[in-house]
C-alpha cells in the first residue's frame, strides 16, 4: 500500500496530528521472536538494548514515566523500530478479538475519535481493503506465535472505541491453543 495521500503519509503526517496516542498506554503484545528481532535491530543501529520489554501476563515494550512506548522518539514522534515494530502496531488502527462462541478472529477498526488515521482509511475503501489484508497477515502471525497464556491475557483487554469490520475462522492450532474445543 502506498503511504502517500495528497502529500501526507499515513505513517507520519497523519499520525502526527494525534500526538502519538496509539503509542501511549497501548502495550502491544510481543512474541519471543519479535523481541529478538527488535533487540537485534536496535543493536545494529547502536541503540541501547537494556530494559526494552515488560514481562507479565504477556510481553510488551516498556513505557516511559508518561506511559509512552519506549520506542517512540520524543523529538521526531517517529517509531525507533518502525521497520520491525510489533504486529499490532503494523496492523493499526485495525485491532482484533477472538469470538469464543464462533471461534473466529474478528477485526475491528478504531473510531475516529481516538485515531485520525482510522477515519481517513475508512473513507478510502480501496486503501482500507489493502490495509485490512496486511493487518490480517500481521495479526494471524501474532496469534499463531503467541503462547496460550499471553493470548488469553490479551483477549481480556477491552477496546471500547472500535467497530467490527471483518471476521475469519481461526486456524485449528490457535483454537486448540486457547481451548475453544
């Protein structure tokens, strides 16, 4: 998907309008593989690699004292790990849930009140479709690679300012992992 929209890029200019709200208190889930990729990327760039991640119910990037993601450059408002950022960050403003009754992976779009990019992409149906395809790939990769306990913890997180735009059956291995059977 091209990031150009009348001289503005989705990845910076549009997102800069909201002052990086999605980078505050978001805690995107990280697989062991994604942590390794991020750490290696930062080592290549000669950035410090201490205290990058928080381990708890699920692993996620550490935050600063104001709740901003440790990977948000406070000066440029750009992501320091943009090239290798977490799957849910790549998928944003599309997020997910799992419907326990149907065993389907549901895809949600954040509402414009919390994400200016969501409104722009929602109004452009071609770009929404393109982005949804990319988001689906990232989210499927995430749910396939997360440990069962981490996935269960993530599914307990409420995301009230969203609406469902698509659903798709989960792979059998994910259904088994989270005990839907």
